[in-house]
């Protein structure tokens, strides 16, 4: 196929030998299957800021460190330079998360570099060598659903032990390869220790997975993994191989009404965006 303009510099630098075909296209990025030194990989091309929607960007970016003090001041002031730095920080977040999570043993596509808004990474394939399907495209028996739910809880635990919460986990950004689930789409991953919304985002990630697999085994819907995982994390008792039960005894204390209202409002806004992404996925977008 004709080489997309954004991939031309990578072709000229020898990072990509050939663009084979476009795999997906959506509101935030386009994904192409490419050949790199004999390996078949994918190139995720992020769209320009004015062509993407980051309604909740500030909440996702909270807690992300900026080493350069000049950049930090510009970002805080909202200058043109600062806006550019915000954009660059957002774009580099996924590759940073991928390297960190891969090192922590989380099943994510292995990254191979990030150049000019293009992320090169492994192409996740099924048993036949074709691009792996999304989780929502796979049918499960109740037993398989319990198995995959357990696996996803452990991937969430490993992410949290590595200091990150996915922040947008659903059946639309988990692929299924020959060995099981693979987590994708991480530009919105949040710093668990530095983001005030981390607990709520983790709960949403867990509950999205539980609701999905609960379609095949309704018994999963009465579990309390989100609460159990966060309590272990808060008390320093969460480890990559922690044995989870799905049970949780809530403390007999009054709820912080202001906090609860804030969480509810945030959840409503996020639910609207999630529905938009689901509809885009059903329409064939990435």
C-alpha cells in the first residue's frame, strides 16, 4: 500500500521496511501492520491534538512527573509551549507505560520505539498468526469466563504493583492471543500513588472486566475484587502473585459524601465517553 505521510520518515530512517496494511483507525490513532527487519509489527500513529478528544486529560495526567522545571512551569501556566509539552507528555505516556509494564511481567505488546508520534510495537496474533481478536469478539463458556476473569484480575494487580492503573480497561482494549489476554491502549494510564482518582479508576477497570465476564457467569458479579485489591495496596500487602478471594468486609464508617458525589459525577462523564468508544469500536474504529 502507499506509505502514509506520518510513516515516511521512519521508512527513510530504516525503522520500517514496508507498510503492509491498515489494521484499525479511530478517534485517537491509526494502526498499521508493518515489516521491520523481517519482523511483522504494528505502528500506532497518534492523530494531531486538534483531531482527538481528551475531555478527561487533566484527570489522567495528575501525578505524572515532569523532570524539566521549565517544562513544568510552562505546563502549569498553559502557555503555547506548555500546551505542546502537555501533548508530548500525553503521547509518550503509552510507551513509558508499556516499557514499565512489560518489565513487570504484565501481558502487553512489547514496544520497539517511539518516533515523531509513532509507536512501534509487537503485533499481537492469534494461533493462526493473524491479528488477535478483541475480547468482545470472543465467546466464552462459564468456566472459561472465570479463568479469563481471574487472569485479568492478576494483570490488574501486576499493573498496580508496577505503580500504574490502566484507567480505561474494557473488553475493547484487551486482545486474545494464543496464550490468553493481552492489555493494550495505555496512553491514559495513571500514577497509582500520585493521582487522586486512581482508586476510582481501578474500581472501574475491575468492574468493567467483572461485568463483561459476568455475562457468561453471573456469579462473578457478586465479587468484590476492586475493594480487596485496593485495600491490599493501601496497606502495602499487594504483590504480583497475591492470592485474591473476591471477598471484602467493608468497614462500618460513614461515607465521605463530598468524595462520593465527586466520584459519581466523574463516573457519569466517563461512562458517556466509554459508550462513545464502544460505539466507535462497533463501527469498526480503533
